């Protein structure tokens, strides 16, 4: 192997070819330097698994790091990240530099290894396959290690670079790449001191002041209730503990996708007709290509009966039978919710949505939303506001429009609309039955049990979960209020209906979706407490049922709920 390294080193023009060492440790191939001589380390598991051509590709890549002197960049990188560890811009710059570094080394390695671009790309995939199959330790901070490419987007970018770039001389381009990396590093460090000192962008009044059209100037208000005297039970199983805040409904196939305590790292599918279990789709937490580094957060029905599952920075697409068919790692890494936006997945961003194009690239809507500013929390309140408003944003989509719901520490939610044409708008959230005056933060029991947290006021028009009904109406349900479940809005006309609850009986009943003219309801677990009252637990449903809506007041919106319009023409609720 040293002979092969000497040959490649001569091609690269190295004045001194470093020694190549093997080790039984489960690490990545890497270049190591901490003063003194540079060393190249190749784990023995790679030597055993790779053929000579693939070893040649690995050596060429690592020696390209030596030719570029990337090991010196590691020292500067370590100092910058140590000094400014609190600034996310520095970590962003580090990731971008590493990505550019890997692609540059690939280009040099193709020429130095004397392999075809196709053969080098195949070798790269083989190395990634080994690192994905066998857990490897994190490389030391001063090491230039092989990229595990667990981010499928980064792997795709490297492969495109290898296959699309014409052959270059292995001794050219080093200064240009190093200069670009230095500029990126200098820019990131400059932003530490040049971050604008504008007021917080998370206060509700600032977002309400956006110059976007409001719907709902001529609203017609209907007041509805859920008729629990009729309907049917779909699931009734005391062993279940299903989350009402994270689910998906495939109406055409009659399937309910839920998260249940029985399978914390999976999505369980049940029949809406019989309640029978159909399958479980695994969604494990981890760093692999089929895993979620930040955990799984959201699900949405995909085209042809498939399913999207999302977590921070990653969306997995599953076939109707549950097999994985694709992954997407959008540039906006903080999006946690997903929807089907015209046949492709989309996630909410700070100032828009990011949609995947059919070719797998990112499509920011509006286009200017692509350049999201780095966020630096100046206080705990700022961090909390950012997470509430942006990281926690919820999304629901039609073929042409994405509806994004943003919450605030104080005040009701806002609903923004993002059209595929690039147009931005807003849907007015009703204020009926929402009493904010004199509202104070209260303590609530968390889903995990006895621990207690702080939450803003229990007013129905905050913490809303969006979904679409069968007729294109926007449904906004919330479980924070015992008197009002939410609202149904026609986004074209602004006409809406309010869905009320009976606080004496509905505290454990959580409406989650509109199916036809009926409501899908989750029944959360409750139990008597030591004070003689009842404790109600969130995300703990052991029963699912379907019940019709009935009108108890106001005028129905035209075409929103046809059966209720017929009742209004002489029925018992007139």
C-alpha cells in the first residue's frame, strides 16, 4: 500500500509522501497531523473489504488532503470553533468548508488515481456503504477524515461533482480552493461581530405588519358541535397510547398513520374502516441514511399511497407498502414538519417553504427565502421565541398552496400562505370565543408524566394544527382549550365555522381531522387524582372514533358542509 501511495503522491507533486498506517480501530480513513510528520491512516476493515482499485481511490483522496494542506485548516477551524462555539454561523461555515473541501479532493483524486470518473464514483459509494454498515468513531478534531456522507444530499453533491467535472491537473486549483475556504472562514468570523442588532423578529405585532393580503373581510360565521350521540368507534384498545398531535390520514385508502407508545421509533398504520393494524414503518433515531439524527417529528401522506416522515434536516419517503424509496435533506435544517405540496415534500422555513423539486434539488418559495439569515439567540427568551415561531411551525398543503401556521409566546397564531407561483398571503385566524384579556401563563402536565412545564395561555386560537378537508377547506384544530376545538376556513372566501366543545364532557376528546362532514376524534387517557378531580394526559389516546358535525348557530358557509346546509333548510337544528 505504501508503494501505491508513493505512486499517487508523485502524481500529485508531493515533495514528501507521508507514511501510510493501518489500524484495527473502527475509524474513517483520515490524515493526521499534530505537529511533526503527516500520517495517513487506513482502517484494516477497509483494506479487507476494498479491492486494489478502491484502495487506490481512497489513498488518492486522502493524499489530496495532504496536497491541499487541509490539516493546517483543521488547526484554524479548531481555534475558531473553540473561541466562538456559541455562534451558529461558525459551525455553518465549518460544514460548508468541509463540503467544499471534500469535493475539491475528489476532483484532484480522480486525476491522481488515474481512474475514470465512473470508477471513482463507484469506489466512493463502496466506502460510504462500509461506513454505513459498521459504526465508526468520530474523527479527532485535527484530523481530515473521510466524509461518511450520511447526509444523502451531500453524497449526491459529491457524486455530481465527480461525474460532471472534467479532468484537471492534480497540481492546479489548490490556491483557488484554499482562497475560497479562507474567505468563507473570514466571513463567518466577521459575522460574529457584525450581526445586526435589530429588535426580536418573533413578536406577534411585527409579523402581523407584513404587507400581505388578508382573507376574510366578509366572513359568515357558523357555530358547530360534534354529535357524540351518534357515530362509530374505530379503535378501542386500553394498551394503546397514540399521539393526537402527529398523525396522517390517507383518505383514498382508508388508512390512519399514528405514533404509538408500543413503537416509539415507528409509524403504525391502522384501517379507518375496521381499526385493524396494517403495518409498522420503522423510523429509527440515528445518523444513518435511513435514520433521523434529531428524531422523527412529523408524517404526511405522499403520492400513490406513500408516506413522508420528517425530522430536523431530513425527510424520508416510503412506498405504500412501507419500503423506503427516497431521502431528502433540505438546506434548511431546522424544519420539522412536512406536507405533500403538489406531489413533492415541503417543509416550513423562517420566511417561506422549501419544496423538493422532481430532480431532488431545493425549491425555496418565495425564491428570496433561500438565503435564510443565521439566527443568534441573545437571550433565553429569544431562543424560546425562535423555537416556538419557526422550528415549531406547522404546515398543510394542497397541490398549489402551502399553509404555514406560526405560534408566538403571546397572542394568537398566524397562518401564512405560500403559492407555487411565489405569491405570499395570509389567512385570517378567527377570534371568536378567544379571550386573551387578563390571560396568564399556566402550568400543564407533559405527555411523559408527572413533570410540569410552562406554557402560554390556554386560548383556542394558538398552538393550532393545520390540515385540509376533502373540499379544500383549511382546518385548524387545537387541544389547548376545553371550550373550543378550532375552526374550518374556506381560504378563498374567508368564510369560516367555529367548532365548539362541551367542557363538561369533552376534556379528553381531541378532534384531529375532518373526514367528509364528520370529525375524527382521539380520546386521551384520563384518571382520578389525589385532589378529587381528574388528570387528563396529552398524546395518550387509547380510543379513536368518528362522529358527525351538527350546526348549533350561525349561517353555514356555502359548500363547506353540504349535509349541514340541508339541515338548515328545515331540519331539527334550525
